[in-house]
C-alpha cells in the first residue's frame, strides 16, 4: 500500500475510450489526499462507489451535496471543496467526456456540478455497489467493474458518434477551435451543436474549450 492508500487499476481495453481508469481509495481521512490525486477536477466525469465513510462536495456558488453509495458526478465547471467522513474507502471510475451519456443514457445537463444516484438510474447498480463493498482486493474490484461496465457498451448511433468525434477533435486541438469552425467541420448548425454537446457532456463547447486550454497549464 502506498502512503496515500491509493491504487490505480486499468479497465479492460474494450472499455476504452469511455473508461479511463479505476481509482481505489482506502482509509482516507482528509480531502487533501483526494486533491493531491487531482480527482474531481474541471470537466471530468466520475462514477463513485462508497464502500465505507462518506464523501461530500461544495462546488463554488452551487449547493453542497453528499454522495450516496453509488453515483455519477461531474463535470464540474468551477472549484470544488470536498469533505470526508472517515475513514473513507471508495472506488472511483474516471470517465471520458461522453461516457455517462453513452453508457447510461444520462443527460449530463442534470449532473453538471451535481450528481445522480445510480441506483435510481438502474437497479443493477445497487448490486454492483454491494459487490464492491464485499470485494476482498483490487483484482476482485477490477473484475466487478469490468463486468458491470462491459454490459453497458452501446451500439453507437451516428448522431451520438459525431459528438464523440467533436470531443476528441477539440482535445486534439487543445481547445483552440472556434464554435463556427466546429459547426462547419461537422456540417451542423451552431444551435444543434450546442444543444447536443451540452446533453452529452454537460458542458457547452465554449466552456469545454476553456477547460482544455486551462488544463494545458495545470
């Protein structure tokens, strides 16, 4: 066990690019330990499973909230203060910008700077949360998450796949793309682009660009 009581696990290759990594936190007693791992930062989406203790957030100029045993949270558009009821044990799944919409059909507009209780999205997440609480080690945690997420892999539609491609293009260009240029490149109107991008990522294209530019200097 490392000094921060943190394990990084890699998901199955078939889950990429939706799922980026699994983070197992154990015996966390201070939000500073979470901050040092750069978790819950601007523009990121996460699944969070609480195994023990509690985790709460207060985004700047937004309502505070405590996470239930299984949730999706983010993207955050501002600084976030975390608080820990400990010791905290949790399993965190870091997602890419469109994974929550793709894997679970969640409109990310409802999650931005907030959360959704996964057990109310689909009852299967209750069982997953219970399995993770009982998991004896990292290998078991990895297998549980791989199995649960692989079952959600979508059959992509062309409209949604286009948003995936937009996100990837903006990331490649490091956020240095104008909205009109993006609309012309993907042969859509600015209004349609903004509406679909917001639904899938929880962010406007302009804000997503700003976050990408800021991350270059982080």
